[in-house]
């Protein structure tokens, strides 16, 4: 679709976040980044990459995640949430997503979003 042609494979976005208590799970002895919170951060960084490129009255919503939580990120850790557009097929978008702490991969996978009118 011509109205979304600004969205192209290879575009990236990232955000650095400190793991705060609100991002941790409460059922462990040591507070660690929770998987749902990690996935939410991944989705948010993907959304923030695309939103400024959309015409007024449009946004994106996630509809698929295939994520592996590979390592813990402890309370106070500085994590980097990164995303890259792999495919842009009309309204359907595929992102590679990754969370790292330094060289350590905390989580990674694929995330799909679709462009919708609001």
C-alpha cells in the first residue's frame, strides 16, 4: 500500500531501560525481569519505530510474538531493547526483537504487528 511505503526493511529502533521493580516478577527470591514485561518492552519499541511514519488516524497492534527469554536481567540492570523491520508487506509488519545487557542476550525472537485505523 502506497500510504505505508515509508516503512522499509532494515529500519531499526532501540531504547535503554533500567530494570525497576515494576518490571520484575514477584515469585522469585531475587527480583528479575519478567517475561511479560520484556515482551511488552519489545512491542513498545517496535510500535515507537513505526508510529511516526503512519498517516493520521492509524496505529499498529501486535498480533504474534515468538520470543525466547534466554537469561535473567536483575533489578537495576541496564538493558537495551532493539528492533529491526524484517518485512513490510502492506499493513503487515515483521520485526526482529532483542533485549541485551551488555553482550548477554536476555531475550530475542520475532514479533508481528499490523497497521489499523483508529
